[in-house]
């Protein structure tokens, strides 16, 4: 009987640890989603500021032009060139890591 009780205590402890790991992983996943949404929101805001003439930087010209091109094609009912017949979609640039000196 004592062996059974010891086994159950170990099983409960293992289940508690697994639940804690799952909770931590879920919190990290949610933080990653929140970060992605914050980056998308910042990108939208930056594009709006570019279009309003309040933000100007040479590194923003190409991505802003790409957004304009895709928007025009969508408004015209066209598919963007990079998703037509088997073409690979253009890769999205990786977000810069915080503190990246190239992003200053």
C-alpha cells in the first residue's frame, strides 16, 4: 500500500510539473503572438505616417512601394505577381531583434 501511495505522489508531482511547463509554453506563445501583433500595428502606423509625409527614411522606401503596389493590384482585382501560377510568394523580412544596431 505504501508503494502505491509513493507512486501516486510521484505521478501527481510529475503531472504538476507538466502542467506548469504547459502553462509556461502557453504564456510564451501568447507573448509571441502579442509581439507579432504589435509589430504589425507599428508597421501599419509607420506606413500611414509615410503616406502622410510625416515619416521619411531611405530604408522605408522599398517596403512602402511594395505595399502601394500590392494595394493597387488588390484594388484592381489582380493577384500579386508573386502568387500567380506556382510562383513562390516573396519572403517576409525577419523582424529586427531588439537592440539591432542596423535598426537604430
